[in-house]
C-alpha cells in the first residue's frame, strides 16, 4: 500500500469521525523509577500535554549523569526504558516528544498500567536499547500481559486531517506497519486494545514477561515462523519484491532437529512468492539469568529466488503461540521466574463466524431452511493435527454441532483420513462449489432448492457444505452468505 493511498484512506476516516470533548486532569509527571520486571528506569504518569518533551529531556539528562557515574553497572543501559501510564492527552504533545527525543528511550506498559491514544503513539516510538537489561535488537517497546494498550481513548484529542498527515509522516520513521495508522484513526474516541498474540506480532510489539515453550514441537515451530510473517513481507517490500501469494506449508511437517550448545532447532519448509524457502527456529529458552522480557531465540528465513538470501529476526516467548491467543493467557505464575508450558495448553481456539442458510434435506427433498449463524473453532495440537468444531445456530433452540479432524492450516496431506461427526454421530462430509441437481457424484437433490430460496431465485450455484447421515438418509447443509455473493458475481460474469 503506497503512502498516498494510506493518506487518502486516513482523510476519508477523518472526515467521517465524530467530534468529542476531552476532559483531562493535570499534565503528566516524569520521574526516576525502577521496575525490574519491565526493565524501566523512568516513569511517565498522567495525560500527555505540551511541555512533557522538556520534562522527559530533563529526566533523560539526569539519568545519563547517574549512568555515567555508575558505568561499571551493566544494568544501566545507554537507552533507558520509560514505563508509560497515561489515559490520553494531546497528539501534538506526543509528536513534540517524538520529534525531539526519538531514539533516546525505550517504552513499556506495566501490569495494571494503561496507555491510550497519544500514549500509544509514544509507546510505538520506543527505541531498542544498547546493553544492560534492554537488548540491542527489535523490542524497544514492551507491553505486560496485564496492561491495557489502546490506539484510541475517550480522553484524547480529536484526530483531524492535519494530525492524520503527521501520523503518516511518522509511519516510516517509527518502522510501524501502515495498519497501525489506520487503527489509531479508526479508534478515534474509542478504546481499541492490543489483546492478541497476532496483533502484537504484526505490529512488532513485544509482550512480557510470558511463559515459554518447554520444548520445540511442530506446532511451536510453525507458529514462530507464522508470527514473523509480517516482518518478512515488509522486508520483501523494501527489497522491491511485494508478497504475491499465501505462504504454503502444505505437505511439509515442521521438523525438530538436534542442535549443539544446548539449544533446540526446528525447520519448516515453505513456499513464498513461488520460491522454495526454509524457516529455521533456534530456541534457547529462558533461564533465571534471562531478563523477564528478553528474547528466547531467533527465527531465520532462507529465501530462494534468483539468489538465496537470509532474513533473521529475534523471537520472544509470546511468538510461539497462535495469533488468536490473548496475551493475558500467557502470564507467568511469578513474573520474574521463567515458566515453561506446552504451547497447546495456552493457545485459544482460532474462531471464525459466518452467516448463511441452514437447511435439511430428507428423501431428496428440501424440508426445512432458516438463516443461521455458523461458528468454527479450530484447536491445534502439538503434532499439527487439529479439531474443528462447527456450531450452526438458527435461533430455533436446536444447535447442531459438527466436528472434523484435520491438519492445522495446511489442508489434508496424502494418506490422511479425516473424521467427521454431526451431533456426536459419524457422518459423511463434503463441500461443493456448484451443487446443482444432477447425476454427477457429490450433487445433492434438494440443494438446488435451498440455493434458490436463499438467493431469491437469482442463482442455483451456491457453494455448500453437506453433512450426510448414511443410516437415516438425512442431509444437513449450510450455504455461506459470502459464498452466495461471490457466486452471484461469478454468474453475472
């Protein structure tokens, strides 16, 4: 997405947002502060207002004078981290701080802390540290699993077109994903929390302290590679090779391999932009000597195109868990004590919701149909198998539930025999993109009638899922509203 397109979208969102009044307390205070969990040495507390840049500058100078006197203390990094607690304030003041002091501090939000609106923008300006308890790689901005980080809030200034333009200008400077700018703008006046592993990974926000895998498994290898996806795609864009297709892991199981120096190694073959490639995970975990928010390994990608090149990224504990997992689910029992778990024990099911038509076919005749809500919940296991639970609720009080065993996010490999149930009974399942009546295998008399009902006679091609009970001859079907809309477009072409 080009910068001009981003700005055009921002203007559209800006002019459509409502104006709201702000009511704020006194300006923020900036003080010396020690937090060994988040590795902070300064704290900003209160709404961000004009003049806060001078306060932070003074605090940084005072910190520097103490750090120089204690230069033998390795726990005094050159770039200190500021713990932020602010429920909003002025975007203009946040711009002022960033313009004057960017690169001189890292950022964090502690347990129970809140950082909203302009504070979240300041948080994203957190620079990586140099030595001490702040590592020198990606991760200058850290959010605690029990903190609230929100790109909007009721106590922040309204975002107008001028503010939007300044946000766009900052996007490249702060190495922010363009979607963050849209998230800030669309959240204007409302809380939009960073809540899941996927959000944090996409926006390059470190979460800590968190639990870590007890060992590498096919699932944790795959997930670590997947969570680095945004970084790889942004690097490809920088290299002039825009991502053109989905990552393809099909038919390749991630492999755990022996490695020297006590660390664990895993690899996953993949295809990106039609190039055969490999993702390698080196995992050395957390020890009592590891800072609670520190790295636990790295992920490298060997991308093979006209020439082979490698991309390497630091990996943190949260990035071994699936994107749908809430960051609050990864909290340790004791913040400063490393804790290992099975990744599948903390992952939450990947949930998707759709609306469409549920229908029943008996004796090859459509006997019942009603609009319904479909929810799919996929729960992966460590060996990359998964169970998908589908519930179909028409509001009638009867909620059928179907299950399917499959391979997580990779389809069915050769020789894999999926199993299906419907309301606890073994059943035959299939999907058909054009289930019109006829003699071809897979066609189901009655589906055509359901399609005409749902499309008001406009189409007989409705992509449909079928659950068929051989013992009773009953077939339950589901037609997605989105699938119907696509079929109508196809039919019109």
